[in-house]
C-alpha cells in the first residue's frame, strides 16, 4: 500500500505529468476552438455578472427552442479559459443543442480580491441563472438545461445539481438544472488540499473542503449525474467517480464509467467525436426530459 504523502498526491493529481503529450492536446483545443469561432460566429463575452471573468459565449443551435448545454472548463480552478474550449460547441450544435461556454475567476485571485473554489461555484450558479433568464433570446429552451464540465469543471457541474436556486434568485425555479455530465470530475476536495503543487494557488481550508465536496453532501432530491473518467487516468480520478456513485447512489448517478483508452485530456476531445461512447452519453442526456 503506497504511503499517501505529498509526493503521492502530486503523482495522482498532476495530469500534465501523467500525460507526456499534454501540450499536443492543448494545441489541438486551441486550433479547433479558433475554427469553431470562425465558422459558428458565436455571441461572445456576454456578462452574466459584474465580477471577475463573469462572461460567457453562446453558440446558438440551428433550430429554435433547442436544448441548452452549459460547458464549464477545467484547469484545477486556477488556469485555462473559455476561449480554449470553443471546440466543444460544434459537436454540441450537431447534437441539436444551443451551447454556452462559460468563464470564471481563477484561484488565487489577487490580494485585493482573493478567489476561492466556493466563490467559483457561486459564479457558476449565477451563470446558470443568466442562462435560464436569457437563453430564449438566443433560441435556447430554458426548461431543458444540461451542464457539462471537465475536471474542475466536472466538480463545479456536480455542485450545481445541489444548488438551492430560489436562494440564488427569487424568480428561479427549484428545478432549474436537473442534468449534469462530469468528465474526470473531483468530488472530495480533501486530497486536493493535500496536493502541494495545487494548494499554493487554491489555499483550501478544511471548511471549504466540507462546503465544496459533493461526495460529502446528502444526495440531491432531484436530477441525474453522469460521472465518467478516462480508463488511463490515475487511480485517484477513477476512485472519484466510484465515490460519487456510492455517495449519491445509482438513482442519482445512473452512469459511472471509466472509458477505455482515454486520458485526462483526450477524453474531452472524445466527447466531440460522433460515434464514441461519451458522445452518445452526452447526446442522450441532453435530450432526456
């Protein structure tokens, strides 16, 4: 049994070290995102609030009253940008969805305005509220919203299933969001608090871990979560999907799968490829009523 010391945590969670060609994946995302914005002409940088990085891009569907997908990018809550992830929009449009790619503030923020993971979760709630209020103006159906997130985004997407929406806004329905797909998400932040290469930026406290760890919550009273990870990811990422399945149960987490041959980065691209298991899962969830 390996000792779960600082070095072990770094090995388990440093995905760039685990995937030697990670830069090639990022280069593909950048190029494909530029192509997506050029061809689809999204409505860009719409503000969903007045806080740092509170903007989103809308890629309308070809038909009106389309299901809506909100995509939340990864980067361990401390890096990357929505512009790096426009590449998911063509595939989501092909599924018949209006795609919304959101930005958020990055940890640690600034001395004047520090940013924590709970802060980012609240930003994502505000982004969802904006979508519910305004997406009909862009051809989307506010009654059919799915949130998809990768890595840190998968964690944030999962947190949104437990949101008390009327607390976010009195006009918001309690069932605003009932469907989430977490791709390589994290559900217990205690190991992250013990991971040296992350903790310098995230500055997680035990209280924040309790507040922002979905696996420590009671099962949401409504909604479903699809939890997937790449079969080639670390043992910890595979443990996380089992953990949320055990914590919330198969009624709420009917899909808990390790997808063979995929790593922490290739799995996102896999979602965009027609005919793959992940592409099919995403499409089925989006059209589920």
